[in-house]
C-alpha cells in the first residue's frame, strides 16, 4: 500500500531507529532518578525528602512518556514492515509528508489526531 521510494522509507526508518536508541539511552541513564526515596528522617530532612519525592515523580513521568514514545516508534516500524506506513490508521488517508517529516512516528492525519 505504501508509495514511498525505498530510499525515503530507509530515511524514515533510520530516523525512527536513531530516535528510539536515543530514548533508550535516556531511560537507562535516568533509572537512578526514579529510584525509591529513602524515608529515614535521621539522614534526610523533611523538606529534602519532599523535594526528592517531587524529583522522583517528575523522573517517573518522564520515563513513562519516553516509554510511550518508544511504543509509538515500534508501531511505526511495524507499519513500515507491513507496507502501511504513511497512511492514517483511522481513515486510511495518506499522511502528508510535512507531518511525517515533523513526526516520523505519526499514525494519523491531523484531523484524526487525538
């Protein structure tokens, strides 16, 4: 179903794989920031613990968003393998090249985006 040239598809695949690799590296390096916060009041003051808990919550949300983006990338790569890349998963319409240039993992046209 796809009407991309092999070179164009290879370019999108490379961008997706590079982005996925970058996100996985961020996840690996940030795993310490989302580790449980110690609750020992003798070693950490109350405000420091609250600050650490807030930092932990932000790190966990960032990790969740990165995981979601990796899933989007994997889905785009799967659509590529199935020959369905570049077409809206809702309407079947062709996703404009400008949208794919901005977000190569886009699965929908702008009108069908959530």
